[in-house]
């Protein structure tokens, strides 16, 4: 059954990569992503336009990651140009953390466009897809998403307590370093 579920999740996430299943909340999986991909002292660009963008920043800070925030007015979306400008201003940024859909505001981020911007750098694109995947399109491989975190209880409408994560080869290389 688990093998069938993981294959189905690959299809849903539109990835050829493995999907790992966690016995955790979505936040637990977000924390696992930061703890295993970012090292203390790494620099992260965090998009804060709602509660879950703020959660990314708090998790990063808890693990000693230096955070640069792009603060977006709640109810609006970050633009790819804002991210490009921030990445040009600081080429030491190791990760860009954002949400696919910000639960608290319902704002949809153009992850496809953001992925193109981030892919031109050494930074990893880490996306909270917890409230979006299953409700809106999300193409991990085609959109250059390096890490996608999804929870069971929101758009997937299954009981809470499971979370899923998939990592690109670029992200696995960071985990292994």
C-alpha cells in the first residue's frame, strides 16, 4: 500500500523523484526540510506574506539560519522580480523559502516563474505546498522546485498526521554535504 501511495504522490507532485512520507504535521516536515538542508550560518531568503511565510522564517532562525525577509503585504503575492533582485543583492543566499498557497490569505504564488529565477542561481527553492498541492497545479520537476513539503490534512483532504517531501538532485547534494 505504501508503495502505491508513494507512486501516486509522484504523479500528484509531477516529479520523477522519490516522495518520502513522514509521521508528522506539515510544520514538522517544514522543520525537517530546514534542519536537513540548511546549516547554521547559511543565508535564506524567506517570503513573508502570511502566517506560513512567517513560520518559514521562525524555523530557519531556530536552526541558526540567517534570514533575509521579503515582506509582502498580506493578500498580495511576491513577484519573481522581487526575488531576483534579492538574489542579485546577496549571492550567498543558499535557499529561497516560500509558499505555493498562503493558507492565511489564500494568495497563490507563481512558483513556475519563481523557479525560473531561482534556478539561475546556486540557491535551492523550498516550497510549502501544504494548502495548495491537490487544489492547484504544482509541477515539481518542470518548475525547478528543489524541495516540496506537503501535509495530508489541507488540500489533500485526508486525516492529519502525515506529511510528504520530495527533493531534487540539487537538494540531495546539499543534504549529503
